[in-house]
């Protein structure tokens, strides 16, 4: 019974968000966190294999190359928490490096039970690491992790993959401040950020030739159909990736090919969508290195070290919580 009530709650929260985003005045929108149901997560994993999308490979390369140095910069007993573990494959290098030093706890925080299970399987073979997963929203999970801290133990928070870029500004600063508030001075944050790069390269990365990103985007409508009993006709929408130069962000939209009316039965509403109108589904901000430094400072962190990939402009920044 308890699980059932919980999933009903989740359906109604999803429904309320969808309703708000589709019926608001002006630009319609759907929150990007809903892109990641089971199918959406698989599609994202596929995106990360595309030649046009170098982000995930750059992230992993940096972590592989510099894991030893990252660990050396954090002496003593350290507990590793990760916000949004995904499949966990990128995290392997850091955990192996910590495990060589001493027994280490790794606490992935994920809203997807499937992703947590996959991460546990992927990392199960690493010596001297115990995995304690938290099926929670990021900040809730981090609070619980902090509550398990032993005296003298440091927390390293991993926030990889440039997920921070999905927050608009200044929501990114606010989010890092909230992380900082849960931490103590001397704790650390390793933040992955995708950097500014030529617009053509960005458009290719978010509108790939195989159409995987288009499928990833359209799956959001398919998910609303599946879970909220809606009647979106997927062929009536077109994937669009555009660069917003004012905010230095790639935006994903779904553009209606003609006038239509859509009903979302389980959320109890219907909405008219005009030909050419778009539903905004994701923002992916591209940072400058200066901006990353400013972000750290505003949130109460000091930059301890930074590594930038030579093939794909992406940065890993190790920040330490200030006093
Ligand atoms: C997982 C949020 C980093 O913004 O690049 C990939 C998601 N969207 N292609 C990104 C995404 C379209 C991705 N992040």
C-alpha cells in the first residue's frame, strides 16, 4: 500500500508540473528533469556515444587522467557523495583512487531506482568501497549523507556531467549555495561544466544526424502520453536545438507542426497549441572559465584546482568550502 500511495503522489506531482508548464501564458515549457524516465535515460546514454556529442567522453577523460591528483588534494578520511550517479561509469576512476588509499564510502543520490541499481552493479567490483545509495532528490539526499558523517571525516560532493548547466542563472548559484549550506568548511565539491564552444559544434551536438537527441526530446511527450494518459501525436512535433547567445545556452524545444489540441487526462486539462509554437524542454548552459570561478565564489567555495579537456571544451573544478 505504501508504495502505491507514493507512486500516486508522484503521478500527481508530475501532472501538476505538466499542467502548469503547458497552460502558462507565453512560452510553454516542460521541466528537463522529466526527460529521464527509463527510456529517456537509455537515450541519453546513447547520446553520450554519438561522435557529435563529446561532453560525456571529455568528463570521463578528465576524471580518468586526474583521479590520483584529485584524491591527493583531499587527504584524510573522505566520504564521497554523488548527485545524480547515472550509470556510475565515470565515477569508477575516482573511487578506485580513493579505495587504494583506504576503505571509502560512496553515496550515490538518485531519484531513479533503476539508475541506482545499475550504478551498484557497475561499481560492485571496486575494492575497498562500500556503496550506500539514496533514492532521493539531490539536497534531501545530501542532508542524509551529511548526517552520517563521522567525526573528522570530510565529504566530497561530485556533481558531474554539467548537469549544473540545466539550471538557469542565478538558479545555479542558488543551488550551489544550498549545497554549501549542508557542508562544513573543508568539504569539497568537484563540479563538471561544459564550456563555451563554436555554435555549429553545439548545434551538431544537440541535433545529431542519427536523430537520437530528437528521440530523447520527443520521448518527453511520449512519457506524458504513457504516464498521464495524454494524446500528443508525436509526428506533429519537431525537435529543435537553438543557441541563445544572450544566455550562452543551448535550448531544446519541440515545435508544433500545426494547430492542435492536446488532452492530458490524468492531469485533468487540455490545451491548444498553435502551428509553429514551441514547448521548451531543456536549457544547457555553456560556461566560461571565469564564470565558473565567479560561481564558486558566490556560493562560498574556493577554487582549489581545475582541469580542462584538450579535445572538447569541458572543465572539472575542485572547490573547497570556505569558512
Ligand atoms: C545530461 C544535462 C549534461 O545538457 O548536454 C544531452 C543532456 N540534452 N543532449 C546536456 C542532453 C540533450 C545533457 N546533460
